[in-house]
C-alpha cells in the first residue's frame, strides 16, 4: 500500500474500509459514521449517554458486519437485561444497510451519574451476536455476558470465547451541535492467513499478532473521529512499515430500516384470526410501531 495522496479519493464518512496484512496473517476493518449515525439516532429522543451506547453498538455492528462474505448475509447484535436502565439494544447490518434501536427506562437513567459504565446501564445482562448466512440458511450465534467497561469489551470477549480468534477493537465517538461522529477499528489474527482454517493453535502471544495488536493499540480516539484523516491514511499511519497492505473500500452505508406495509401485512397474516381481532381497533385497523424508525403503520385486518 503506497502512502495515500491527498488528491486521490478516500474513504470518509459512512463507508467501510477493509484491509489485510498478508505477511502478518492479519485482517482488519475500519469505519467512521456521520450522517447515517445522525439519521438513526434521530428516530428517538435519546439522552447523550444513551446516544453514546447506541453509537458504539452501531460501529461494532458495522465492523463485524464487514466480516460477512456474501450478498444478503446478515449480522445482528442484541443486548438484553432485566430490571436495568437499558432493557434491549438491537442493531443489524446487511448489504451496507445499518439500523439500530435501544429501549431504556428514563426514570432509572436519571438516577445515574454523568458517566455510567456498562454495568450501570445493563446490570446483569448478555450479548448475543448472530450471523445469518443467506446462501445456506444457516445461523450461527454466540452469547456472552455483558462484562467489561463497554460494549467493545464485551464484543472482544465474544471473539475470544466463541470464535477463538485474537481480536482487538477500538471505538470512539463524540456528539455536538453539528451532529454525531463515531468510528472504530477491528483487527484480527488468522493463523496461517486463511479464513475458516482450524483455530486450535491460535494464540494471543503469537509474534505476528503481538506486532499487529501493539500498533493497533497506539490508535487514538482523536484519529478515529478526525474528519480530515481518511480511513486509508489512518491505516497507513499504523502499518506503513509493512511490505504490503491490501485495502478494499466497502459499501456505502445507509440507514436500513426495512419496514413496509407489505412486510407487516405478511407478519400479521401469520397470527390466528382471533389474535388479529384482539389487536385491531373498532375500525379493523392494527397499528404497528416500528422501533427502528419510530413510525406507525396502519394495517387493515
């Protein structure tokens, strides 16, 4: 990878960048969300700390979604807890379409301090990460406790426990009068450089992984959210001494709420007639709320 020239087009907001370092058996993903993030957050009146959690979740979902190989494969991240400030968080990624929603208790949130950590928000909960493979119809899911200081910590635990792949993730974000910015980098070590190979010999102290992860740990929050620093330049700063870095721009990211009247009509049609009658109002209309986009859809039973 040659040093990016300022006159060349670079990946900036709302576009995923993938990269590999063949000599180090390493792959990575990096993203910086801007307008798409604002569009998703605007669906609900979230307080700043809740916005931060959902922003982090959307970055993590995009980074993991970037690991998908085929069209229509989907990555879903879901965090659930009972009796906590946040009871449900759901984000998913498919074909560059990103969506997310968070359900929280405003009264309980007001009791927290100004800088709540993961346990303050979720209490005792769990994180489920699901890969849906469109071509085969197979579904792979890993579930881990919501432990650590942040969702990023919990996702790193998922890769260590469920995938057994050495993984480093760094996320960052900020909000201001001009909008929200959030981004992150994910790097992984793939033994012998081949996806899908047996991972029993994967180890955190592998010299190639130590080299890659130490450099990744030098990444700062400011670099992640710096609008004037393209994603290509960010990768170059970290790994410019490598003999080869292969970068591939990913898809343009868009808000991916897939709710339509036709979709909800199909879902409701699967309920027994008695249940549909109880759902409908006096005019035979069933009002369906979409949590992702905060819209209502009237469905005629």
